[in-house]
C-alpha cells in the first residue's frame, strides 16, 4: 500500500528504476480539460538525468506515453494513465551491490520489510519513481490553469528553486522570481552569483567522491482563499506529507518555519490590513499563506530540506546481507547533489496538493 | 472533509471548543485489546488546561466517556467512540471578537471558506479539537504495547519533550530520557536548569502581553524494523502530516533534519555495523531511524516547530469582518506558550501513525 | 474497519444496541446548509420500535442530540456528530443467550471473528446501529433539497415502500406514489387492500412464533443526469453496497433486475425518444434510471430483499458456545417482520449515496 | 474518480476499448508472493473475445505484460502494474454511431456527464475495461492460495458458471461443481444437456438480430470463518458492489436471495449443528455462507443477473446527439449473450473481495 496520493485528485504511481517502465494513473481529472502533452514532457525534461554536468550522466530520454483518458486533446473523465519506458538499464553495473547494504540507502529497510530487495538501482526507492509524480503534477498544473480561466481568477504560479546547497545560500525575492529565472542556470538557483558558487561546490564534491544536500524553496502566488480541509487535511499538512514523501527529504517548513520559534507572538502575528479588492490582506506573511490550515490568499511559502545524496564514491563501512562488516566503494553514475533535479518534482507535488484541494473545496460553493 | 486520519487504524474527530462536546471515533482497533481507561484519562490530563500557572486557566475536567466498542474492559472490534463534554463555555467572553478577524488565527480563513465562522473560542480550529486525538493516541499506545507483548518484542517507547522555548534550548540525551523526566517540570522540559529558564521567559512574555513558540523533540525507541509504506505513505511522510496537522505547527524534521543540508554525504551517511542481534545497526543516526521511508530499527527522532501563540493581550492592528481597519485587544484566557501542553498531543499523533503502520505491515508477515 | 461509508459525503457510525449510545459522524457536509432538526427526528421516529403493534414493543424515544458542526441552525463545514442515548437496556433479558449461538444471527460469526461477542441484543450487529444511518440520511436529504433549490432544479423525491411481505405483493404506481401514501398504514405499504392482508399475515406469524421477510421497493424521481462514477463506483454499485450493508438483506435489483434476464435485448432496450426539455428520454425504463453506471434522468428504481427476522420464538436446534447441541427458545421483544421499519432506513441509504455522488460530480461542472 | 476498488488489496484500472492499452495497478500485494504469469494469462484467455462462435469475433490476443512489482517470479511489495495493448481497433467501424445514442448503452450518460463521449466501441464503458479486473483477480487468487498454504488451511475454491440464459436454467450441484466442469462447454454451463439448449437459444438470438441475458451463479468453498467488516463493509455488501460494478449487471443475491422473502423464519433459519472439527456448522445454508456480514465457513453462494446485451442488430428507435428521432441499425461485432465471458470476470471480482478481506482480517489475529 502507500502508492496513491490525494483524495479527489488521486494519483497512483508504479514502476521501478530498472523494470519495464514507470508510470502513473490519475483518477479524478475533470472531463474536458485540454491537455498539452508538451507541457507534460517539458516537466519530465526538467527532471530527467543528463541535463547538465551537474547531474547524473545516465541518459534516458524519458518520453511519456499517454495510454488512456485523453481523446482529441481533452480529458474524457476516465483515468489518465501515463507511461515512461525504462531504457539504459545496465543492471550489471549494480552487481557489486548485490551483497552489501549501502549506507543511508533503502537497501536494508526494503530487504527487512519485503524480504526481497530489488537491488538494481534502488528499485522502487529510486528517484526514478518520481517520473510518475512529475507527469501527474504537470496535469495538475493544467487543471489549475483551466479552472482559473473558467472562474475568471488569476493563474496560480508555482515557483520552486534551489535556495541553498551545503552552506551556500541564495537571496531571492519570492514576490517576483519567475520560472524562467529558475531555468536560467543548471543549478536552478535564480541568484546568478550564488548559482556559480553552488556549481563550484557541487563540482568539488564530485571530484572529492562526496555529495551535498540543500534546500528547495517554493512560493505559490495567486492561491485562492479557502484551500485546505481541517483538521487533518490542513493545506500545510498535506503539503508536508507530499514533500516528505520525496526521496531524501529530511525537513519541511511553511512560512517562517523553524525561525518562527524564536519570534514572539507580537513579532510573528500577521496584522490584517484592508486589501484593495475588499479581501483582508496581511502586512507581513510569517504564516506563509496559510492560517488554521486554510489558504488566506497571501503567497504560500515552503521550504524543503534534502540530505546529501547517499551514493558517494568514497569508501564506506557497511555490512553484507549476511551481516558481516565490509567496505563499499560505489561505482556507477549518480548526482553529487540532487537539488537541481528536485525542483520540478517539488513543483509537481505542490501542484498535486493544490489540485486536490481545489476539487475538494467545490462543495462549499453551491449553497448561498 | 479532512476529519479522519489513518488508513488501517483510522480516527475521526468531531466537536468544537464551545459546542456540546468534542470526541473521536476509532475504526480498526483490533478486537480483544485490554483497554485501561485510566491511561486514556491520564493522557487527557496531561493535555488539559489549568495544569499549572504556565497554561491557560480555563478549567475543564475533560473526563472522557467511552460510548462504544468496549465491553468488560476489552475492545469488541466495533468502533470505539469517546466523548468529552464541553464545560465552562463562557461564550460571552468572546463577544468582542464577533466583528474582527484576529491576526494569525483561523477566523478569516474559516469565514472565507465556510461562510459562517464559529466565533466563540475558535470553534473547530481550537486546540480543544485535539482532545479526540489524545484519547485516540492513548488507545494506539495500548495497542502498540499489547502487540509488543503478543509478539515478544520490547515495548515501543515514545517520549516527547519541550526542546526549545523562544531562544532557550535544552540539552537532553534522547537515548535515556524517560516520560517521568518529562513530567517532572510543568514546562515538560527534562533539562531542569533550562526548564527554570523557560519558565521565566514564559512568565515574562505573559506579563508583557506577548507569547512564545518553540520546538518539541520526540524520540521513539524500540521501533520495529519495517514500518512505513513507500512511496507516499513513507513513515516520515505520515509523521509529517500528523504533526503538521496540529494547530500552530510551522515545521517538521526527522533525524538531522535541516542541519543535514549543511553536511556532506560522507559526514551524513550512517555507516552500518554488525548488530549484536544479527540485525545491522548504524554507527550514527543522522537518518533518524528511517531510510527509504521505512523504519530501520534505530531510534526514530523528530522535531516539530510551534509558532508563538497567536492570542496575545497587546493591541494589534486588524480589520473588521466588513474589511475596515481596527485595533484588537484580546481578552479571555490563553496560554502564553503552547509548548508544554503540545507534548502529549505530539505523543498521541506519533502513536497513531505507528499503530496504523503496524497494522498495515501485517500483510508481509504471512508468506514465507 | 468498515464503519465508514461514502467518499465525499462520508459517514462513520458507532455504537451497540446495549452500550451507552449509538451515533454517527458526518464529514463533508457543505457549509451553510440549513438543518432542520425536526426532519432528522422525524426520520428517526419512522425507524424507532414501538410505533405500532406490527413492530417490537421495545420502547425507545430515540431523541437525537447534535453534538457538533451546526451553529445557528446551519452547518459550519465541521463534522456533524449526532448521538442517540440507549435506554430501556434490559440486558438481563438476554442472559439465556449467553451460552448459545442463535441460528442465522451474527452471534457465531462475531464470536469467531472478534473473539468476544457482545451478547446483549446483538451488539453492533443489532438493527439499532442503523439509527446513525437514518440520522445521517436525513441530513443528506436536506443537502439534496438545498442543492436543488440553489441550482434551480426540481427537488429529488425518494420514496420507498413495502412491496411484498412473504407472498403478499402490492401493486403501486411508482410514478405517483408519495411519502404520505407510504405513511398511511403501519405496514408502509401504500396499496391499502394489500396492506391489510400484510398486517394479517404478519400477525399470524407472530402468533405462530414465526417471522416473515419481504421486499422494499424504491423509486427516486427527479434524479439529475450524470450521477455515478464508473467503473467501480457506478451508481447502482454504490446503491447495491449501501443496501446490502443493511442487516437482513439478501438481494438487490435495479430496474427490471432479475426479470431482465428472461427478456431479449429487443424487449429490454429502452428506446430513446426526444424529450420535452431537449434531454433524450426513454420510452420504457427497464434500465431503472441508470445506464453505464450513470443516472440518465429517468426514475431510479430499486428493490431490496429482506430475509425473515432471524429471531423467532419457536424452539430451534443450535449449538452452545462450547459446540454442543442444544435447543433454543428465544425470549424478549422482536419484530416478526422488519419490513415496515426497514423503509426509512432504505430511504436514508439511498439519500446518502445520492448526496455523495452529487458532491463527487461537481468537478465536471467547472470547465466549459 | 471511481476507478479504484478495495481497501487493503486495492486495484486501479485504466484504459478504454480503443485507446492505446488497458491495464491495472495493484497496491497492497504482499511481498514474496510467487506469481505464475501463465495463471494470469489463462484467466485473460477465458475472458477474451473470439473463443467460440458464441462470442464476438473481434480477435484480440490480449497478452498481458507485467510492468512492475515482480522480480524473479515473486512480488516485491511494490505495486504490480499490468498492461494489455489494444489491437484490432477498427474505429472506422463505429463511425455510424458518432451521431446517435445507442439505446441502453452508456453513450448518452457519458456524454451528459463528461461532455465528450469516447465513441468508438463504448470507450471506458466497454467490457474491455474488465481486462484489468481479470488480471488483478488472477493475482488475488494466487494470494489466496499462498495464504492457505502458509497457514495450513484448505485452498479456497471459487467456481462460477452460467446458471441461466434467457429462460433456460441449469441444475448444478454447488457442492461438487469444478472449474473443469465449467470449462467443458463454451457456454460455461456445466449441465451438459442444458448447455446444448443454451447454445441453441443464443444462436437463434444472433440469427434473429437479438440478444439474451441470464445469470451467473458462484460458489466459494473453504471460505475461512471471519471475513467481512461490519457494518458497511459486510462481506456480502462488498461482493454486491463488486458484481454490480460490472457492465450489464442488474441484480445480485446471496444465499437464498429473493426467494428468502417468501420463506418464514422457521424455514429460512440455518440451524446450527456440531461440526466435525469443533466449528459449528449449519444444517441448511440459506444464509449463503455469511451471517451478520461475516463469513461463517459454509459455502458462499451468490447469483448475479446480467441483462441482454444492449447491442443488437435489429433496427431501434433512438435519438441523435442533437435530440432528433432516428433509427439505428448497429453494425460491428458483438456478443449476442455475454454470460459465457462474464464467468471469469465474476470469478475475478469475488477473488478480489476475498483477498481484500483476508488482509483486513489480519489485525484480529495478533492479540491472544
């Protein structure tokens, strides 16, 4: 269990890194949604390996095939299934891992839980599983856009970027940053000077057989007021689950996050001021766009922490599957820092949560 | 929607701060579980207001009534419904709030979403809703204990404590801290010297009409290997959702959390070493007890950030429900710092997640 | 598990026949629904025992208490919890059943599954559990009404009646039968002459220590086109589940039902004819208002079979809980025929399914 | 929504009759289940068209491809995705249907609900969608077998057969009928003389441009005691939903079903008698193997009604999509009677329900 996400816009992903294919089924997509397959492919292209020298050189075209639910460029109301075939599966490259547990990987826990670890490339725990999420997220984005058009509201803008790599931190204005700013550099850090610095620490880490972590920051602008379903399906709770379900994530924040704990109520409270459109707005946005688990119309701001990539090429102490001490020296291709490729995945998860809550919210719009 | 939590051990809470009652229904509790009602009441007593001068003076005995699902001290397999009547509902005390939106409260968002805010005491967004969670969590704890006994495993120990209030931080050894250590001081900080300091900053904030936030740290010891359902229902993802669904939470971490982002892979990876019982253990525990979304048998370590209480008695700028600027000066009783009372609620949510995943995991134990 | 029903309008029932209370929690009720508590009580009154000499003389007032989710006569968007206290719990009356399994009751299966049967009055398997369903159904009916008003559509009319008792069958015109027609006679059969006959066979069965079954027929008029979610949540599939989840049901039909199997396609197909309002209508309605799992705007017609009451006062062969042969002679109060009291329960379940599907359907109404 | 089924053994189907593929994703399959792909293919072969002159001549090999979740012949605990490519998609054959609504088909309701009917071959409402169910059911059967072996219980035997075609009824001994008996004749009626008669009425209907319906009867032997989750997920309620979610079904019965309504309690009650293995058994089995929503260890007996195929080649009155009266004369290939091909689909749905409830039941087996 555990391979579905969402209540009213629900996705189910399947597939392993080195099996026949990875994919996703979306249930609950409204009928008659115009679906631009190029936008789906574009998100997958942002995620795929081999984009730059910063990422793994494993080369997969990752072309998506839509198997169902779309006809004549529009959704039919039936489930949308999408598939990406696995290629370049050099499973021999993983033979040396068959007998050892890689530190801070899922090898041991999958083996302990399921009793038959899929060794090659991490199997289901591989980041390759996120292909289905990204494809689904690209559908969610298009639903959000279409709903905005249909209801005469401004388009929701989801922008994630690399905010920090190791100790290198960017300064980015979340009110103005654009997706184009993010795409300008392979690091996906829109702060150009910092991006250069990030590149150099990532390359140094690679040369050193080491790896780095960091944070992805997300802003969502034009969020409608009223998304979120207290008490358990608060907007930030569903976002937390969405992002903490990604491989390698170790922390999540909304608004001022952990820093809020060192502020006083007087400093942290977001004073209301009359808004131009009659809607109350807030002078500050420490809340990060959500109060009481429901969006308040301010920018939704999130931060997600990714640990350093577990695969490193330096030798590491570990044990064999028989429990004997050994030393592992990883071979094969891997990202010294997953942050740049994590950005489109974070975008996708945020879009999925917003699409789900948009549909769940409809019930309250019928009665006067 | 959004008032249920869990897949195989599923709770549904109901009730508002000033309505007739708050409560919870648990579905999926195994039959024949011996249920000690005093243990449930004890957890509610840890949560209730008026415990010490650090907490709100609102006085509610919060006696739980079990309505169903238990007979002769054992669960019957039918849903367990529990009720706590509301008392001391001075709804007049909230009259001055009827026309204004309190900053960083749920007033505005509930009004915008539902169109009819329950004014008195915050309604459904009140921390009083967590009574149902705590009662349910106390059942979950008893299920975990009974399963441990039945399967001959050590009892799972869940210990949460106040780790930080404002800028005051405790030093606590997570390997040894006990529930008794936590209960020793009204702050629920087991570091006695720091607890004194926390008390004084909380009292200063109260005198100053201000409020403070902080963090709760949790350790779970004796977690069985194999809990967690990738890819979406990873153990840390479900914990993140559980904790971020609590009122006032702004951040969540597992293991080294955000700090992991400034470590390199070489530093962060948890080297495996042969364990005494044949199970591989790890030399460090940066992962926080979970790898690939599945518990690895090491201590599960979490940290949850709570913002400063939104209710302060200093004057604040805000708007009326008609959107006009005004100044609010809150009256009524409230906690200047929710952290001490948050501890049993965090314990409860962690227990609920573990109980759910314990049941979900059973499927993999039948086949050889 | 298994105590919740519905996807977007979701109820969870709890309580046993002789515990403290029975009740229900509704999640997903749209905010701002005007709720007439008298309409809820009225449905409960239709269900309660002691209404006439045809039903059990167990006398329970069954007054409903709304615990949450309603303020000022309107729903708040929070879960609606409703409670009915148990009274008249002569559990001593069931002492003689403590050691035997009553034939065709749930005694043995509950015992085998849960290991601790709630003996008195059948516990959770008692028809008393349906109180929560009826209260929830009465809310669903009011939601359907309010949605019809809000969208300018005619009010959905759900009418169920006793169609058959033992071999006595009614002739009722489903196009015109009204709830008032149904309530005219304690049998809830609107065919007056047949109702008299039913009364006399039921009383004869009672005198004879025996019991009778029968069928309830349901027509729903003014069903909007488009309810139902293929492929698994077809409208008739969810109705089948709803009705087959009632105690004592053994069969379910939609439209011509089993009789359709003896017709040819030429006879059974419902020819389309141009409708007065532009909507295609059908010349016949063998389909029973649903085609491809989706309502087509014609009358929805259902039939549900109830077995004869398992409790009879004649002696019966059975075994003790130790597995030894014995003879049982039931004491206590019971209905010789559940059909009259089943009618409001069937109404409730149908309303719940329609309310759920009405909410699920909203997603398809946003895009042009 | 509505394309998933099951709680703990959950399937999601996708695909239309004339799109790229149909398929299914299974979540919750226990790890380490040995999976015989030939058994899956064998069930699909029982379902596929072109098996005999009784079924449609549309010829599709329907070879299943397992995309994920299986390695080295065993399940990995990850979702099992299976795909069958569509072939032989002569969509031109359906051009004449583009402008009319076929009577008693899903054309009109899909169009009304989704606004963009998938015309060719019925799209999602096509029986082709059931391929995913049959493949999933074949996995469920293997899980049930493996669990029986692992727990030392007898193998559950699910046997469905054609019980009635039009007015031709079989006499089959449900205690002894075998899958081999069912497969002996293309009608899937194990009563040889009656099978011949069925063949001749089906062929007559085809010649006459007409179609026939009928019933499928199912017996399940060696059902463990204790399956079923009252109150909503009673075993018979989930079976009713499963079977009423199949295309063309109009009725469902368990045990004596509708006939029970004409029996008295004294006749219908199943007297308990001491069983050879200590388990109480019943002298009769009017209950059909389920009491109080839970299996009692007796044979589970079901009957499902299928209407006559909606596609007939005789001319029919209908309307165009613009609402004008017209006459339709269907072309193309179709089954004059779906009953023979319905048998493996019914088997599959029953297996899915039993597998789900087997997993849900595990929780009650841990505590003493």
